[in-house]
């Protein structure tokens, strides 16, 4: 089971927000403003009245983000954004992070919430270009989710994700195992057979790889994107 780093703080605390120039998203503004920006971006809206109508719609408030809830989203969002800034660096936060409608979520009883973002690696190429929300990309992308739970005393227990890359402002995020290098490692270890279909994706820490032989035999393993270490090797087969 995955472990999370957890902190507890009072909902009335405030956190410093650092301004950023030329950011794709207004991370230095209020939570409401950030959510409205995402709505406008996704739906291609320019009219303030149409943006506000979506923002205040019962359906959006029910499933995504409710500006009338008692939670201090301004403070919580800044905790999440500051964590991303510390680990990614300003440039990658501004240029490689994306948000979508599903970035904002709350449970029906308003006891649990999350803020989820996408991060596109600037050096890990995919085999084919894919559509991601309002843009296309030829690079690997992961989802990063921050969760926060509200108890009856108004305190928030926050779970930080473990898959935020420790780039520290380095564009290559200190990653040395590209797709090509991972395939080279598999080849050198004799794990790729002639005719194998290779599927690869990144989970933030490893390449997750599935090798398919004859359409029904599967070999699964992981390769650490920083060290090249192999792990979690297992085999399976399709049952028709």
C-alpha cells in the first residue's frame, strides 16, 4: 500500500503565494480565480457572465468545486502549489503543469477533497502524439493528486503525492532513462523478444512496461527513470 506524508493544520492558517510572470495559470491568485480560469480555458469562454454561470452551476458545485463551502481553498491550494514549486521549480510549474475540470473534486458530504494536476515531462517522449485536454503532446504525462480531509473540528489532514518529480528547476528532472534507454536496457537483458509489442508509460518514478508476445502472453516490469533499476517483474496471460 502506498504511503503518504501527512500534515495537519488549522483551516484559518494562511500561506504565502509567490507571483509568477508568464505562467500558463494564475497560481498566485485566489482559488476561485484559478478555477474560473480553468473553466474559461476548457470551454473556450471569454464572457465573464458565461464563466460565472458555469462556475456557479449546481452540477459543477456538486461534483467539482463549490465556492460556498466552508473550506479555505485559497490556503490549501497554495500549500499544493508551493509544494509543486519547491519540487519542480518555477519554470516547469508554469510551463509543464496543466489543470482540467477533474482537477477539482469534493465528496458528497464535503469531508474529502482533492486538487489534481497533470505534469508533462519535457524530455520523455512518447511514441505517438496524444490529445491532452485542450492541447496535444508528444511527451509523457502523469497525474499528481493532493488530497485533503476535513474533520469535525475544522482541521485538515492532507495527503501529499509521492510521484512529484524532484526536478529542482532542472529541465531534465535528473532523469537519465529515456524511452530509448529503457528499451536498450530491456534488449541488453534479453527481455524483448522478436515480434514483441511494447507498451510504456511513466508513473512519476518508473517506466511501467508491458511486453506482449503472440497476443496473449504478457510480461510486466518497471524500470526506474533515474537509476535504470528493474523491478516488479511478473508474467500473465489472457484467458478467452
